[in-house]
């Protein structure tokens, strides 16, 4: 399959690498060209413009930071150059309104939009262990299945409305953020009674909460290993705002989201924006009178 790929951050590079290793013809574009160097050495073509990455491609995948970047790429050559009938697959975390607007633009251009946000951190992406949540026309999702199988361990089809995929991704991130905030409170409470973080972490992850989310983030909190960010505080804050906006649009109250959003905002205020978003546990520790 001829695939264009735009956006080579940590997740983008890992996903693009999986596609390249799967034997597909890959052309990549990134605003900072140097980030394409490793993929170029492995056989990918490097486009000089967004339009060059889209022209003649059956599928173009974007892995972009936010709605602004997605809008800039769509208007900066993607919509103009993507062939009629070809598929655009935004895999980043975007708002429901941005995807609805983009779906209408692709429809007007005779193109297809399949939103397919992914679940997992960059290490899972490199290992092909992401969850993939596509939503869009059924025949387009079927055509994309070989790519999704390379990228992820499982595909969760979320219907025909691309905004539905965004809703699933945002809701999943909300539940995860709430879990991290709850762990942060538990670690702070037990520390106040002299319990070592490693002990409470073992209680969590070898008991009722023996699940990847608790094992990964419990380990990060226990060790205070916030500097190796798989998902930064700033990205978490961006997503929490998207979640609240989706809730507002659908008249769904999300009180728990407000709690962990404030923790993330506090972390940013303390200069921890580029640290792993589990650093909200440090904000909780400070609020509990603990020096972290």
C-alpha cells in the first residue's frame, strides 16, 4: 500500500517505523526534516512539502499534536493534494468538533476520513501493541485493516462517525487521568503514615489493581521517575480541555475530569509541563505537606 505519513514526534516515528517494516511504500513529512533521518536510512522517502507527502497516496496518516496543527496540515496541502477516493487517517488526539469539520471538508473534496486515535505510549507503538480506535466508512476501515494490524494489538471499531473515535479516545484518557490522580492521593495518604511508596505500589499492582495502567503509572509515581515522559503534562492538560469541551457540547457533566485537570495545571505552574503527566502525584504530595 502507498502510504504518506505526516508528523514524526515520538509516537509518529514509532508508528511510521512499523508501517515501513511491514513492507509498505512509505513517504514521510515533518516540519523539522531531521526527524525523518532514521526512517530515511531505513528506506522511507522524505517529502519536502505536505502536498508531496499526499500526492498519489492511497492513505495518508497524520500524527499531530493538536487541532491547530491538524488544521494547518489539512489546509497546507493535504486537502488539495490527496487524490479523490483516498483516505486520511488522523491518529492524534483531536476534538470532536475538529474531526466533524474535517470530515465535511474531505467529503466535499471526494476524499474519505477515518479517524483512528491510538491507545498506548511510544514503547507500545514501537512494539506494535497499541490499541487502534477507527471510526468512519466501513469499507475504508476494512481497507485499512492490514495497517492497523501492523500498528496495534487490537482494533476497536467505534462506528461510522469519525467524532465517535475521538470521544472514545478522550473518555479513555479521562479514566486514565482519574486513575493517576486517585493513585497520587493514595500514595500521599500512605506516605503521611510512614509507608514507603514501593510498598503501597506493590499492594496496588499485586492486588485489585493488577492492570497495565496501574503498573506503569504506579511504578513511575513510586520511583518519582517523571523525567522520562511517555506522555507529557502539557499534552495531558490539552486533552483534559478537549474532554471538558466534548462534555460541554454533549451536556455531560465530568466532575472527575475537573479534578485531575487542576492537578495538571498545578504541575505546569511548577514548571513540570514537559515531565510525564504522572507528575500530578508530586502536586498532590505538595498539597499534602510532603516534600517531593
